[in-house]
């Protein structure tokens, strides 16, 4: 089977999961008629959990029932994904997941307690790009300067992250691989320690979330070189993307996406999708997203399915090329 045909089969197979329960559509017109559980597969209080609670509040206001956020953190998000995969496909258990779990973890942490076919895509919600940030002592004013300098001094510079396999780590790995940089990979146990190491000059580069990087850049504590996503961040619109600076197609960001269990009735998927797209039009939510470093996305379930396929393919290839392993 050709690569194009495999992609066609994957996308249509994933979206077909939304149709398996379509015979119950007319019985579900009053959805939701009771509170909905929204699983956050991340620890309480982190940026992903905050985003999940914000989305839950907006969906509750639009759909007229509480969306009760339940934190099921652990094992890089795979515990929460596994719990939702085993839930009834009735629209009353949903999950706001990120590509670190649906795009990276299946290739880095096999076997995971779920398959992507266990889920029905609802909608892409937001992207949280990383800012390629360096210590001010690094003699580079922009990304091309930095790349040239690192190439001239192979093995001298290092990048840190909050741990292997996270989107910050993978953004740095993708940059080093794409630009041909010989840098030391220094994973820490959490974002906090990696940030402290950067501020102390112990490492030279970290791919920081926008909300973390922006105040540090404004205070002169780090220097921002580029945005990792395919489009500029609304929170830092003057900062160019890596793709703009000579690496077309470069795209790495934490992407939040809403999932339901496979077999959820099609009309429920459609209603949730409409609510997400309506939510993203709200000016006050757009302002809140910018404050959190997020860039609203939206779109159809089919577009989400194509995104999942592209993310899985991209990170599978990067992991295979670099030999990254979780020890």
C-alpha cells in the first residue's frame, strides 16, 4: 500500500470511530443532559491542567452542564489516556490531551495502555510553542548567529529540558538534528531545574514555553532567538519562527486536542466540535490564551485526525534517527 493510501486509511479510520455510535444520534439530541468528566492527564496546577480547566469552564457555559475536570496525571500522560480509552463512548468522559502523549509517547514509551484508534478526534484547541532561549553570555544575537557559532564549536554547548520526551526536549532535539548541531543533551527532573541551570549559565539553551520565556526575555535574563511553531506566537509577534530563518517546515509545539472514546455518537462529536470552535472566537478567551502563551487552533475532526497522523510520523522518525531512549 502506498504511503498516501496508508495516510488516507489512517485518517478515515480514525474519523470513522466517531460514526460507530451514530445510530444513537437521535436519542442524544439533548446532550449533555448531565455533568461531563473532562480528564486532565497531567498533575494539578501545571500549565496543561490550567488550560484544561479553562476549556472546561468555557464548554460548560456554552453547553449548559458542568464539565468536571478530573486530574489523572502520571507516566507522561499515558495513565489518563488509558483511562479514557476504557470509558463508555457516550460523550460523558472526554480528555484534553497533548501531542507529547498522542504523538511522542507511543514511539518512546511502548507499550502504552492505549492505541490512537481507541479515540475519536473532536477538535484541536490550542498550540503552545516553545521559544528557543539562550543565556545572555552566548555570543549570538539571533538564530543564524547561534547556529553558526555552535557549528564552529562542536560539543562545547548544551541544551537542557525538563526531561526526555517532553515537547521542550523534542523541540531542542529537532532543532539540533535539523540544523546539524553537535550539542550536549542535558535532561533535568522537571522544568524548574532546567530553567535554573539556564539562568545560572550552566547550560546555554532551553526551549521554554512562551509564558515562561516572555518575562525573562523582557527582564534581560535570557535571549529569545526564535519560535518553534509554524507560525509566530501572538504573545511575541515580533519573534520569527525557525521556519522563517532558513528551515522551512520546522514545526514543534505542545498541541492541546480534545478526544472522546472511539464509538462516541457522531452528533455528540459534532456538537462538541462546534462548541470548541465557538469558544475560540470569544475575544476574552483569546486574550486569556495569549496571556498563557497559547495560540487558538480549532477546525474539524478530520483536520485533527490528519494532525495526529503527521505528529506521529514526525516524532517516530526523529526518535528513530536520534536513538532517544527513556532510561
